[in-house]
C-alpha cells in the first residue's frame, strides 16, 4: 500500500506531522522502494507543515545586526512560526536571502509598511536610527570621531515616528504582542548617547516605549545594554530596572542573546506588559540562562 494513502491530509496538528515521520522511520531499509516512499512522505510532511496554523511573526530592521539574527532564528523555527522580515532597501533584502517573506518599506512612511504588517500575529521591532561617522577621523591622531544623522533619518523620525507607525499599524491588525528593543540609559536625559549627532536618541526611544506601553497591546520592552557581536546562549542573563545595571560591571549583552529573548518573549505570558533592562554576566561566570519563564518572572516593572 502506498504510504501516501496512510497519511491523512490536510494534517491539522503537529502531532499528525510527527506521526507521519514515525511512519517514515519505520519503513524497512531493505525495501527496494523505501527511498521513494521516504521522499514522498517527506514531501507530504513538508506540505502539511506549511498548512499548520503557525503564528506569523514580523521582525522589522531585519537587515540590521540584531534583526538579522531574530529573522534567522524564526526561520530555523519554521515548525513554530511563519517568519516575515521588513527591511528598508532592496540591498538589505538581498543581504538576508531575498526570500518572498521579506518586505521592503520605510517605517517613517506608514503606508509603506502596511503590506508587511497585514495578517501578522506578533511584531518584533528592531529598527533604529543609525548615526554615521563624519569623514576625516584619523584614529592614529587620537581624539574622538564625530557622528551625524542624515537629513530625515534623525531619531525623532525613526525611533519615534517610525516606531509609532509600526505600533499603530500592528494594533489595527490586532496583533497579540509587540516586542520592542530599546536601550538602557533612558532614565538620564543627559546621557552621552543623547548628544550623538544632536539626535537625543534615548529620549525619542523612550517616547516610543511609553507610546507602546500606553497602547493597550500586550508588550515586552527590552532595554538592552551595550550590544556585542558574540556567541549567544553561553552567559547568564540579567534583568533589571531603571538603569540600575549601568552602575554595575555587567552592562553589556550579546546581540544573539537579545535576539533569543525577543523570541522567547512570544512564548511566555510572564513577558507581557513588562519593560526591563537586559545585560549578562561575563562568559564563564554564572550559569547560562535556559529557563526564560523564570527570567521573565523576575521582572516586576511595567515601564
Ligand atoms: N549599539 C548598541 O550598543 C546598543 C545598545 C543598546 C541598545 N541598542 C539598540 O538595539 C537595537 C538593535 O541594535 P542593532 O545595532 O542590532 O541595530 P542596527 O544594526 O543599527 O539596525 C537598525 C536597523 O534599522 C533599520 N532602519 C533604520 N531606519 C529605517 C527606516 N526608516 N525604515 C526601515 N528600517 C530602518 C536599518 O536599516 P538599514 O540598514 O537599511 O539602514 C537597520 O537594519 C537598536 O534599537 C539599538 O538602538 C543598541
């Protein structure tokens, strides 16, 4: 009997999908047609997986350094989530694989992001204004480089108007939760980051965070410490409030860990209606964080 007739389609649950794989692995190895059967079952299972009611998650800033990691992690969890990305340019789309689920839009122009947001269940916001270094800086001569923001791409336009546009559109689309990555330092209006390019970046980020917290949509606001391009999953993560972690030695975090927290936040009720600072202990001290429910449960702050 052909295996195809044993696999009920459409398969509505993960359990059925797993069952079909069990059928596959029990196929005798010496059966002359077993390879063909295997291929057919795998194809059927893949079709079935595509039919599963997986929530759709959009990550914006998907071409950015943390956004890329979140997008990839979501793709790696294709049995759990249907991933979507939003990037600003076709070049960024190319950079992350040019898949059909990557949309191009500018968060400053609300109508350009609607196609990406329509029909999503969750939104992860990883867009940010990015300061550029003024030309002519010579590190061999000492001193500090100067930075500027391009016209129209100041934090006010990107971190405030752009995030607000995303929150409004996601709320209209009826999303279940919005995860927003911000930055530590926002409690201090005189924080040095605010003077970069006269952008007041932390002030505008904070305003968007407040807008999200007031939106009525379940939210998770992650205020990251200094971001590092290091391996994730090997450090003990620390959550805090009111920038208290900035007064300690532990105020950095790997982008890969931030990305993981973004995705874990979608899985636990304990992450909702919370805003928190995020950093990590140095590698080799403490226990690498595995229990994210416990991590989110430690947080008591709504803003
Ligand atoms: N750097 C740190 O140490 C630090 C510390 C704490 C928190 N954070 C925050 O953590 C978050 C992630 O940081 P990151 O360094 O991973 O980000 P990043 O690489 O700077 O990425 C930011 C992304 O935003 C996109 N973007 C900017 N303007 C846009 C627009 N108008 N429309 C659509 N997309 C736009 C950029 O796209 P393009 O590439 O096309 O411009 C870029 O992909 C940011 O909010 C950052 O401020 C950073």
